[in-house]
C-alpha cells in the first residue's frame, strides 16, 4: 500500500508527487493534456490570484534552476486602443526589446514568466514513481477510497489526490466543472523575446514559437481548423511567422462554475485539485495546500 496515490500525471500531479515525496505513486493514462499548454504565467490574467501567480513564478524559477530547464521572467506586450499597462515605455524602447513586432497600439503591459513545459514534465517524471495505466473506478467504502481500479489491476493507498483535470467528471459525476477546448500551435522560432497578447491570442517563444488563446465549450478532441487559422492570422498581423510547417496539439481547460480553483476534501482520505483555467499558473500554490487537508 502506498502512502499517497495521485491520479493525474499533468503538471499539478507531478508537482504534488515531487513535493510530497516518500512512498507516493502517480497514476496517469499518458493522454498528454498538460503538454498542450502554453506554459506562461501572466499575472494580470490571474485576477484576484495575482499575488499567488507571482509566488508561483518564484517556485518555477527555482525548479528550473534545479532541473536545468529553460525558463524566463520576461515582459508582456499587449495591444489595445486603451492603454492600461502598468509601465510607461516609449516606442524606441519597445523597438529595442521587440525588434520583430509591429508596435502600433502596443504597450508594455506587465512582467510574466515562461517555462519550457515539456522539458519540465520530462524532468519531474524522472523524479517520481509514475505508473501508466487508465483509472476505471474509485472503490468507495465508509467515505474512503479503499482502492483504485485500473485497467491493470487495483492500487491501494492511505491517501488519494485527484489532479484529474478534464477527466474529473468521468470519475466524479457530481463535480460541477466546465470543459473548454483550445489549440497549441508549435512553429519555428521568429525572434519573439517576451510574451505577446494580441486580440484574444497569446504567443511566446522558447525552443519554438507557441501560440494559444482560443477557448470553446467543446469536448471533442478533433482539431478545429477555423480556430487554428484565426490564431495564425491574428498573430501574423503583428509578428512575421513561418507557417510552412507547424504542429497542433488539442488541450482542455477545466473551469469551475465560479472560475476559482477547486481544492477540497471529497472523501475522508481524498482531496480533489482542479477547476482553475490557468492551472499551470497556480499549480505550485495549490499543491502546497493539499497535505493540510489529508
């Protein structure tokens, strides 16, 4: 029997296992939903969780240093007819920091943070006990999860942590969450230095140029090429991009009814962590609260 079993091997589940350590197992079906994330923290979009997102930046920075994963704290350039940015900066300075952008109606919005997420997931996966299988059922008795039934047998643990994201409802039908599909576009680098917000799309560059931002109430895994084309067209209006060859990943955001993260004890030995649309941004903060609930 394990001390902790974590269902869900995305960034939140892996961070929880790394944080808890000891006799802990992570159960994941290798769907790769976290790998369809943009891996950026944009504090102004965090709303009332602004300060927590700043704290998460510090956590990720230390983690990246320890694991030798590429990350950067960087500027956010936003386009708007109504300037609301937190820092006045003239066009000459903007041109210096982003020479490849069309800077009409651009402003220095804030500072943000980017992590090369696939590298981080790979490094975390090496540090924890990861078991690839699909969870079929939670076996409940006397308000405890007695065992986890998987396609490869049963697993027992004293404590259970569910970081199941968009698959939460398949295990817990009574949890009210909404699923929103988005697309991550992976293109060749073009020389974007910071984080770009243009209209409803976001772009950032690490090992590649990444574009994201569409979000629709859709649970299908099919690629919506209309949304993909909109992303290419919109970002292409202000940043010259190479569209000759790129890849697309489909991912799902899990959002609670009020938009706040769900972190609660659902059985005596089980905690659920999900429901926040910018899950990567708050993951380190949420997992620090888990042990206190068990």
